[in-house]
């Protein structure tokens, strides 16, 4: 059954739904869910973002 607008999305960590919704349009549901759920704390997410930035810089992208 489809969820009503404002219904809880199963499989997405509480408080990360806005991130999931923002990414879903361009990445798809699965990728958006992986990113939204990754990193339990803000510090962990920041560390991942810094690592991703280093990777992009190294690859020239």
C-alpha cells in the first residue's frame, strides 16, 4: 500500500527523511536510502563527506 503524504517511511532513519526525499529524485530510492541512513552521528557523516570530497578531488571530478 502506498503511504500517505506525511506517513513514516520504513527503512529510513528518524530525522533523515528530508535527506532521503531530497536525494530520491536524482538518485533513486535505493541509493538515496543508503546515503540517508549512512553515518549514525553528524560527526560520522561529516567525516564521510570529507572523504568523498578527497576522492572527487583525486579523480579530478
